[in-house]
């Protein structure tokens, strides 16, 4: 952004850090150094890449483990997944159907019904 007159000029600017761009550059450099597992691990920090690798049947490396060993470790430690929030929402058991808000709604509805009867 800048403002300019015939005598005085003022300019300002800012930079934006693009984490995805940094991740791509770091991964590319690791691959060029011959560190292929590290390059894939760098990309796997993105939830979209993590899910794509999982769907392709090639799970992301887990602390040096690859292939089926990594898959077992990811299943044992799902909280370390980059897409943990989505994963947890998709894998919620049916026993968690009634949350606190639902129970509160039933309680208030029952109270209102009780007050109407008396």
C-alpha cells in the first residue's frame, strides 16, 4: 500500500507466511538429498496428504516405521494423526449419541411438561 503526493510519499507492506509452500519446498529438498521417507513424512503433516496416502493403501511413515508397521502404529495412536478431529468425528461410537446438550433438552422438556400438568 502506498500514498504519494508531489512532495511526500509513504509506503508500507507486509509478508504472509505460506506454511504449505514451505512444506513443499522442504519436502522437495529432502527428496533431492535422497531422504525419501523424510520427504513423504514432511508432506504427511498435511491432513489431505495423510488421507490420500491412507486411501491409496500406503500409510504415512510413523517414527521411522513404514508400510504395515506404520499402519498398526497409526491405529494404536490416532491422536497423533494430522486429521485427528475429523477422524474422531467419523469414528464416534453410537453410545455417544446422547451428549450433554441432548440430555439438557430432555430435562427441560420434561420440566415444562410437568409444569403444564400442575
